[in-house]
């Protein structure tokens, strides 16, 4: 720490030295007129000492958190450059019109460079005011899925799910999503006002199968696995009616049938807790397979390909 303070102080002394030499030249040499250059070096020395020596090593360097220390250091550097630039421009551009034009140019450049920061800050305000999501919610922000760990001023940290992992299970990565995404893209919240979502399973069976029996088996299996969550979902839907206009409040599982060129497609639609979708989906598949295998008149269909090879003699 002491070595760093000495090096930073040395930079201040170097600026002072150059400023002193410039001032001395203006006295010794008749053709040397560099009041602006002298003032520039002294401004650099003063701002460097205030921001990079006094403020940094008095406040920032003593912080325990490395992340906070890094962030404040970057903010301090930008503030240092901004303040120094304002004073230096004032020295080199004494004309008010030229000075205002320069300030306007700098302001426009800064606004352009940090427009994303403003956008993220506005997004953070919208998240809080409109209650788009909270810590613990499962959300999709743009292309990213996950559980919200922290909602900051500029970024939302999310424990990622899906991606290379099949199903709604975490990858282990923590994503920092800019809050500005809520302005430019849709925000999907799985758990905002209720805990359930709809899921669907597709089971194809052959035309030779007893499809009525298959339908009954699938309805029975789905009902067994979703009975409790359906009761909870009905209560939550009643609460949703006080907030939203709902045209359909049915939460009962159902099986939809569609005929195709190859097989009979059976679609099981059921309600499930948003955090248990993969587990319930797997258990339903297991039970359906086990019960269908006991039935001789039900066969699951699959795409097949026949390849014939003709060998010429």
C-alpha cells in the first residue's frame, strides 16, 4: 500500500515539475508564452492528487469488498477525467461561446457513451415501480432463463436454467442481465402472480392400437400426478380474477387427439408447479410407459425408414 501511495504521489510531483519548468521558461525566455500549458500541468497535478491519492487511498482502497472497490475505482477515474477536462478547457478556451460549444460536445459524447447506463437505470426503476419481477422469481429476460438472485440498479443477476441443460434445471452459471432489456424486449415471469404453468406431453400410437384405452390410461396417469397442484391452482385463479380478466379458469388435465399420416398423436395437457415441470414430466412418462407395456392392444408409434440395397452381379 505504501509503495502505491508513493508512486501516485510521484506522478503528482512530475506534473508539478513540468508546470514549474513551463513557468520558469515563461520568465527566462521572452518568446515563450505558455500560461495555458503551465496552468494545465498544475490542474493535472491538483486533480490527480485529490482523486488518485487523497480520495482513493483514504476511502476506496480501504474497502473490504473487492467488487465494490473495483467499481468505485472506475467511477472515481471517470469523475477525475471529467473534472480535469472541464478546468483545462476553461484555460484553453477563454471565449465563452467556444467554451460552451466544447462543453456541449463533451456532454454529447458522454451521453452517447453512457446511454446504455441510463437505459439500464430506467429499466431498474421500471422493474421496481411495475413490480415486473422480484428476487426468487423464475423469469425469461430476452434469451436468458433463470431464477432471480438480485435486482440491482443497472443489472439483474439470474441463476441460469436450460441452455445446454435439458429441462428447467440450473446450469450453475450466474448471468448479469442489463435492466434495460425490460424496455426493449418481452419479460416472461413464471411465478409473478401464481406458481403454476401448463405443460404438454406428446405420445404417438399406431392406428392398430386401441386409442380409447390409451386415452383413458393417459388421463388417469396425468390426474394422479396433478391432483394436488390442480387444487392449489384453482385457489390461485380465484385470486387472479380480482386482478385480471380471465376467460377460462379450467385447470383439469385433458388429452387431445390428432390424426396424422403415420400415427395417432395424443397430446396430454396438464397443470404443474413451474419449478417441478421436469420432475413431473418424467414421472408421467414413466407411468404411461409402464401401463402401456401391460396392454397388448396399445403400441407406441415411431418413425421408421426402410432401405433396400440392390447388389448387381
